[in-house]
């Protein structure tokens, strides 16, 4: 009888450069999590901000673009991040979508030492602009940069790309809860350098590349982004939705967002007292977050609502009690949220 059992030795042939799980240094590489916007387009115009979870976009100049989670994706994926240029830049080019990767998650690479591990970047891209496009990897002080290129052969067609990157043996690379590596997908830059080599400079893209920000109406989409140790691209690491959401909640999370939902906080208080409710976060955050009250929350027998205290494990809210009775706090529209951001 022939055995059909497979051991780790056989599986290891496919993943000889690393572990079977937790290979991907990128969070939300399949673009499935969009806590802030739920698929709505975000305009990036002379400013910067977050769109899909963990993805930060910036445009500094006379152009503009939108960023949006869309359901157009290659086989094996359901979502992608889509950039659409609404106003072309004509002056100094400066436009990017990036992810800052936490130092704890790249410490195993040994970057900045003689034993620095190479990495492989892989992703699916679809662009209306063909030719040589690019991006860069950088350290937090922006003193070490690796510009890279990839080629879009056919317009508006999903193509799979891989980029091999040698491990840098110099420079400062954080191994704590600050930024370890910044992965940039460059839409336009005037700060360029030679592709395929580390430089001790702030180079945000490759010299001679085509940049979509110069073409009004240009589109660029990406998904399946993976950055892993080793010189071989392995199949994309699909984590469950719950796992990916929890990873994103280390950097951003919210409470509320459901109209007329059951009171999130409810207690009996005596008039003239100050009500206080503590609450743990859904996932421990990277650091003590910045908190914001969004919208006009419904309160019953409470004169005001304030966020009293936050740390990386939780927060407390409260307010002045106006009547001796049951005191309640709840969102009265889907726009009412308490948001907490500990982004890098």
C-alpha cells in the first residue's frame, strides 16, 4: 500500500527560505481590511493620510489622486488598492503610497549587520500606464534607501511581479515598536537613485522610471503584497480575516459606527457625580494612541462625553451626570465613532 502522508521535509522544499507561517512582513497585503473608509474613496490633494488599513498616501504638489479599496483583483484575491490620478502633477513630483513596517516584525532580518538577510518583495499590479515603474525600501532615519523597478507590460492587466533585495549590512534599522522598514510604491518623485542597489541617501524611487502622477486619469492597482526573508518568492500567505483585522487593530481601531445600537455604556448614577467607564481595546495597540470623538454621540442623563484616558491596553470615557437615573451612551448614526490611532 502506498502511503499518502507528507512530512515537513517535503513541505520544506516549497518554503526553504523561512517558516510556513508568519512569512509576510506586510500587514493587509491582500487589501481586505478598510476600517476607516469601508470602500469609500479618499482624496489625496496637497496632503496625506491613511486609506486602507496600514497604507499611507501622500501628495505634495499641484496634483491629486484618490485611493480606494475595490473588488477588482486577480484570481485568488477579492480586493485591491486602487489609485486614480485626478489632477496630474506638472511641477516637482512627490506622490506615494507606502506602508511602515514595525521594527519588532523585521528584527529577525538582522539588517545593519554582516549577517543581514536578503528579502523578496512580490505583488500583483494592474496599471493603465505601461513601462518601468518603481518604489523604494528605506530605514526610519531615511539614511539607507533601495530603489527598485518593475515592468508593466500590458495596460489594465493584472501582472505578478517579484523583486529580490540584498540585505543591507550598514545603517540603523529599528527592532522595537518604531518604524523598521518603509516600503514605498512611488507614484512620482524627484528624489531618485540607481535601482537595484543600496544608497546612503534619501532616494524615494528609481531614476528613469515612469511615474503615473504625471498622467491625469491614470490608474494603478495592487494586491497580494508580500515582503519575506530569503531570495525566493513563496505563495502569498493568506491569513484569515480575523487574524488580519487583529493585526491592523494594533495600529488603528474604533468603537461605534452602528446607528442606534444598544448602549455601549450604561450604569445607574446619582446626579452631580461624574460617570466613568473603562474599556479594554480589541487588540493591544502598538503605543498609547491618539483618540478622537467623531460625530455627535447620543447621551442619556449625561451632559457631555469625553475620553478621559488612553494607553496601549485600553481607554476610559465619562461625563457629568445630569439626573439621578440610568446613564447611557451610544452612537446615533453610523458616523459616530471613537477612533484610536497608533500608526507608525
